[in-house]
C-alpha cells in the first residue's frame, strides 16, 4: 500500500510505501489540517485514513522595553520597569543567566520589578502561557552596588587637666576617597578629614563631651557610622597655698620642718627639691596647715599639690632653702687578718684621712689608744691582737661619721692530736687490703694519710668529731696521718704508725671435663688440670653452692666425680694463710629434652565425592621433624617444624591419624598428643523442580515447588545463584510448594542434610517470566484560575504516552471523559473546569496489564482578593543621627512572591524585598509599594508611608542629690533623689546599697551606716543613647557624737633646758575638720591654732593644754590634753657641770653606737638612758656608768626597729641632755 499526505486538498511530499507498521511523513512548518489517503498499488483502490493532524503557528510575545537600574548603596535596592505587558504572558526577570524571583503575569500595562540588591545586567523573557513561546524583551539595564564605607573604631579621648592642650580623638583606620566628619554630641565638630588608608587624627579636643564619627564615600555618597565613641573630660587644678620654713643643719641631723599655710582635704601634697620629688614626702591635706616630715637634703624646696582622683598637679606659692653642713668623709678601715696563736698580731689602719679630722680606733665598744689627727693620707693604728676594729671620725664642727668597714683580727689554734690505727697487719694478694683508721677527729680539720712518710694515699678526709676510716690500703708499708686546719693552714702530725704486709694466692689451674648428656643419666665428670699440696679445692655450682667436700691438692690433676646439669667452678684455699683463688674457667653440664608434645588437630567427616578433611598440628618447634601416621603407619613424608601450626593436607582415607616428632639434632623422639579421625557422609537423594510460568509485573507471581522431599533434609529455593529469602523448607517425605514467586528468573533448589550438612542441587529448574506494566508518565497541567463567567478552566494532560495503550482520565477517583489512545508522545485530556484532583490509568490491551500514572493535576478556582501593606521601622519614627535604620513591609494578600518598591521622598530606592535599610535624614518620607503576586488580586498594588524624625547621639547621665548631706550624724534619715539626662521617656532607676538592690524609683530613703556605698543605676530608653546604663555613687560618712581623744608628743621632750625650743604636736583621734587652740597656764596663746605648737619660752612647771574641736555632722565636740614642762635652771648642756663634749657616734648608725665624753667631776656615778621614737614611745631604757668622770659606753638597740629619726636622753637627777640620731638598718 502507498500513503499520500495532504494539507487540506493539496498533496504534500511524495508517497510513502507501507511497512506493516507506523510510518513517518517528516517535519512540516506550514499551518493547516493534514490528512492521509491510502492507495492499493495493485487494484488502485484508495481510502482516506481516520483522523487529522492540525499544525498552527503561534506568534511570539510582544517585545516591550526594560528600563531602570542604576547605582545603589550596599543595603539599598533598585528596580527595573517593563514598558508594557500582555495578559496570558508570564515575564521572568533574569540577572545574566540567573532567574530572579518568580515569573510575573502580564496585566496589559507596565510591570515593575523592585527589590534588586545584586549587581548585574538585567533582562526579561516573556513566555506565552498557552503556547509556551518565549521572547526576550528589549533593553538590558544594569545595577551597580556601591559598598558602604568600612566601619572603623573611634579612638582617643580621655581626661586632661584644666589649662592643658586637651586629648586627641582619632579613627583606628580609614580608606582613601572617604571623608570622615567628627561630631560632639549630635553637633558637627570641625571640618571633615579625608581618609588616607591609615589611621587619622581629628586633633586635640578641649571641649568636654562624647565624640562620634560619620564616614561618607566621596564618589557614591554612601555613609556609615563609625564604631564606638571617645569621651573627653576636663579636671580642675588644686587650690594654691604658701610654703614656709627652711634654714641650716648638719648632715645626719633630724632635719628641718617645712610647713604649708593651708591644705584641701583629699589632695596629696609633696615636696620637690629642685626638679626632683622628695621620696616619702607625700601627705594628704586635712583642710588646715600641714607640716612635712623633716628634710635633710640641701636645696630649694617647693610644694606640689596633686589631686589623686584626677592626677592634676599644681606648684604651691613660695619656696624654702635648706643648707646642710658636711660630715667627715667616710674612709675605708684597712688591715686585719689571721695569725697564729702567740704571734704579735696584724696591722690595722685607715685607707685615707682628712686634715682637721681626728680618728679614734675602736675594738668593739672600747676605744684603743688615743685619737689620731688626719694627715690627708692613710694612717696606721699599729699591730693589733684578736678583735673587731672600727674607726670613728670627728671634724672641727663636731660632726661625726663611722668609717666604712671593719678590720677583723683572729688568732688560729693548731689541730688536736689523735691516734692512727689499723685493722690487721696483713692480707691476701688481690684482696681488699687493710683498713687504716684515725681513732678520733676534729670537725673542720683535714686529715691526709701517708705511706712511708711522704707518699699521699688518696684524698684528704674532713674531721667529723668521731673516728675516720681511710679505707682498705693494699700497698705494703708504714702508714702515718698529718692533720691540717683548712681555714688557717696549720698542720700537726698524728700519733701512731701501723704497718701492712701482703700474702700470695694459690696457683690458678684449669677446670676441665663436663658436657652434654641425655635425660635420665647420672651426668658428666668434672676435673682440675693440676693441684698443689697444702691447698684444698672446692667445687661450686654457678649459684655459689658447694658441691660435696673439698678435695686436697696432690701435686697433680684431681676429679670431682659425675655431676648433673649445671655450670660449675672451683675455688682453691691455702691451708696456711686461708687465702683463696678461683681456678681458671668453668664447665657446663647439659641434659637434652624430648620434643614438646603439641596437639594433633583437624579430621572429621566429609560428604561423598568431597576433597576430604584437613589434618595438622596446632603448633610446632623449629629443629623438630613431624611424621603423620594413619593407624600407626606413616602417611607421606615428614614435615619440618616452623614454630607455628602446620598442615599435612586434605586426607580422604578413613582412619585414626597421629603424629611422631623427632629432634633432628639430638635424635630424641616423642608422640604428639591427640588423634584426628576421618569418616565419609552420604548426600541427600534427587527430586525434580516444578512450577513457573508468566504474570504481570507487580502481580503476586507464579508458584514454584519440588515433586518430592526427604525428612531430615532442608530445601533452599534459588533464583539463579541467589537464595530466595524465606524460601527454606524442611523435607516432609512428599512434594514441597515454595509459594508464588514475583521476580522473573530461573529457579532451582538445593537440598542439605540436617544430619551431616551434605548439600546437592535438585533436578531441573522452573522459569518465571514477568510481563512489563505500561510506562508511568506524569500528570501535567491543572492549576488555579480566577472566578469568571468566561473561564473554561485549565488544561490537564500527560507528559508522555505509549502507542498501543489507552489512557483514562479520572477526577477524584471516578472516570471522566472518554479514553485517549497513546501516541508515543504527550497527550491532552482537554480543558477541565471542575475543581478536583485529576489522575489517569494506562491499559495494555494485549496483556491486560494496567498502571496508574504518576502525580495529580489539581484544578481550583480562586476568588478575587484585595491586597494591603503595612510599614514598620526598627527604631520607630524617631531614629539617631548617622544610624542605619531598617524598615520592614508586611503584605496582606501579597501572594507567595510579592514585589516591593521602596521610595524616599518620592525617589525609588531599595532592593525589591520586604525590607530596606538606610541612614535617614530628618523629615524623610519613606514609602513602600507592594505589588501582589496573587493571580486574583484587585487592584494589584497597595502602598503606605512613614515620616522620619532624626535625633543626635547622647550619653545618659545619672545624678544623685543627697539630703541633708553625704556626711551625717549617726541615726540621721537620709533621702536620695535621682535625676537623669537623656534618660528617655521612661527612665528606670535602681538603688543599691553596698552592691545589693534596696529600692527602685526616683527616690530612696534610709538611715545609713559609716562607709555605706549608695549606687544609682539608670536604665535609659532614650532612642539615641550611647549606652544603655549609667551609674552614680555616693559614699556615706557617718560620724558618732563623741569627743575626740587628744594626745601630745613633745620633741625633744617635756624636760628641757631654759631657752630650748620644743615642738609640741597634738594628735586627735576621731576629730573631723579639727580646730586647735593651745594655752599655757590657762591662757590661750594668740595664733597657736594648728596641730603643731613650737616655743622656746617655757618656764619650769608650765602647764600646756591643747583644746581640739571636732566640727562634724554631729555638731561641735571638744577634747583636750594637758602636759607639764620641766625646765632646768642652767640647761641640759650642764649635765654634771659638763666640761668638754659628750658625743653619740656614729650618726647615722645601724642601732649600735657609742656615747663618749667627760664630766667636770672625778666621781663615779650612773646616768639613766632613754631612747624614744618621734611619737614619744620609749624603745630602749637602760643605764651607763661614769668612771672617774669619763663616759665611754656602747648601746645596742633592738634589730627590729624601723628606720627613721630617734632621740636619746641622758638624765642625772633633774638634769638631762638630748641627742637626735638617724637609724639606718
């Protein structure tokens, strides 16, 4: 048959000859209705074939123009607009080759694609929803995303003192092309600074406040607030007062007191000598005059006040000059050393001296000879005997100084004599020798052993106070010992001289005999190659045990008889001297062991026709040969041991298998343990596999069985070489059914004996064939359509089909419409308007096999909806200057992919998403337009707006006012009131006492204790705050209504000479803002209103009183103290009608000094001595004796005293003399 294709009535192409199957006429592009006519080439009969093929040409979507895009700042968004659109066309926005969002349905008007945040070149592809024909729209606008300036950290700031240059404020790093503007609070500070690529400085800032920085990209205008802030604070200087005092003093004296006319409480005051601060001079201000500790260094002094809180300093008015007279120059004491007892001593001198200065040699506390006048060079005090020598120098001004160092003179004694002893007089050659001892010894003495008087034996030994052992000496000779004092080098010969002699050892002969022997024999003979008369020879085992009795030497070889296994040696002993000697060599007897008995393993039963079973050894030894035996007869050749298991291979002959082992070196044999038995088992009988056939794939399959079975046998079904799971059956003595098999293949059965495990395949196989189901294709089409009188629904189809199959559409499980014949490609079931779930079933008309197609096409009808949008600002409508603010839009009825267009003051911004962020300016109007992606949205777009207010950044500050004050009397109720700067609309206040919360709100009231710390914590909700929290602290001082406890210290004391100046210092414990008034004999002293009162006009028995007022929170409280002055008629300098001088030497000292002088009397008497510190506390009390009017006594103070100024007072009756000295430990 020939077939002709027609387009309408016009033939198309040539005829195609029939093939008995489908034919193809090729591809055609002309639209029209195509039919086919068949012609019988023989008869000429023709017939029009059933059906037609319709070809239509679909037009492409109209190409509209895409515009928009441009540059945006990072975090912003852009948009593009399509100039027009058509309904039933979907428009997909592309960034390069990447799809952006979901397709947008044409509306018949322009389309906007907002929220574009990614840089790139954008285009739009329009696709006809009915024909799927695509077309690129014209225009490719670009979006450029400019980065925000990098956020760096504001640096600098801090605190500086009033009148200073301020503190620097900067930025940790910058970028070129970016300008950085400094702000103080919310106001511009200075001009912008251009970024350099490194850190920058905004210069020194003197105005107090909080500084921030805003960066602007000079090219793009993009802005970022820099991180952090810098705070600048200004501290005030201390108030200035006047320094007074100064004068002349001797070096080493107590020093001169400098005073400051007034002070401020809490401020530190220190002295500066020239440009250097005086160490330890710093004192806290009291609100009144201040006396500094006495100064001893010459120079011009000023006072410096420093606020310890702020560190700000200020030099006080006035200056004081101190002149210091020098003391004698310290020279080094020379000489001293050691000498032997009975010698003349050693020389002591001074390395140098000064003219006009006298030098006194001292031995301990005693003067040695008369003082010598300085010469300008070294001086000598001559030869001196044992003692510790020092020198005191005195100049024309009476200043004294201890010369540096001391000279020690020592007399050394000779070592004591002890007896030399020995532990015997002779020993055997090669032995330890004889110990030489010293009967006793002296610690610290070195003792050297000598042989023959001059040969030193070993190293010297140090004395222990007990006997010394010089060890065993092996050299013959006479031994002596010499002692030496290691420190002084003095030597002495010890008494006694013992002698040592050496005895010879027996001659060494060779031990012979010995060797190997078999287990069970008596052993091997041991002999000695020769022997000496007068010597006994003893045989020993290697463990040191004697074997039998010793054998007497005969002058020839001797025997020790047969000995068992072991190692032996011989020791000879001289019968005369008892000296012993080991004979040369050792002999060893050994016994050869049988081979180790290891277990025979393997054997067992195997199935008829099998390869047998393996027989072997569980272990073997090298050097051993192993022979397999069956029923006692050798099987094969012997195998060498390997130190591991061995196998004799598979054995098929039945019987009992054993093994014999032979040592290849000694020939010893041994039977191995155990036996391996070998036996043969029979296999199961044969039966025939039955069943098999064909079925539809996915069905239950066809049955497979066995026509018979035997009990005691298990039958396993196999599909090819794979066992079928769950198809293992025990034999019943009749046929077996393995059930329906749903997998195609060749099925066989394996039988296995449950008794012996022998297996065999049964006869034949059952073939199972599965007919294929129709191919599963996916449902297509479906969807939602808007409710309309003209709507016909949506198309439903199948992604593919098979020729020869029919396809039935089903709605919600029920047939709908007529079946559609498969074409070998996709098929359509037409437009479906009924809402529901659509599926399809394929039917093979040849095999009857059916199959459900995959997936479901759902058809739904959507009602019309109205979209809306709301706008939220992350920081509300009031935001902070320079702060990025995020805006979020929330859509109602926006669909799954609503499109957003953001606007600021009417200009498009943003990325097309539901959020947009930027740094607002005051008055900005932010608008968001939302275009709904809902198919039935009417209208498609909704919008809303918000007006922004911008505020500057501020740091919250908490302040506390205290009523009545932060210093109160005990029991007073105190009220604390909180105020806040930049606390926001609802500041929160928390009160804490000593770190523990005690209240909330703007006020707190309680009765405080001394030292309580009240903390106010402010939590601000001010929107542009630089910190969430601020604190303020109040330290409470609570005073008790008690009078101050007053004390008076007198320097140099209350007993003085007429006209002598006395410094009286009042101490007032518990006084606040103390006031002072001194009075003498009840009359107030005009102007004596400081803590210190100095006078040289006291009379004997004057009564001195100081009244101290405490002016604290508890009102005025008064305390007082009274002392009586004792004034000598002629002054303390006339102690006992002193003639000449009394001196304290040296000064300064380390707590050891000498009081030396002459009284105008020849009588003996006792003087009382008191040493007090500057607080008037007695640290030493004693007495010194006067002999014939001479004073020369040494005083030693407690070593635990602190360094500083002390006073020594000498008293005789009512007279006294006071010395000031400095203790320098």
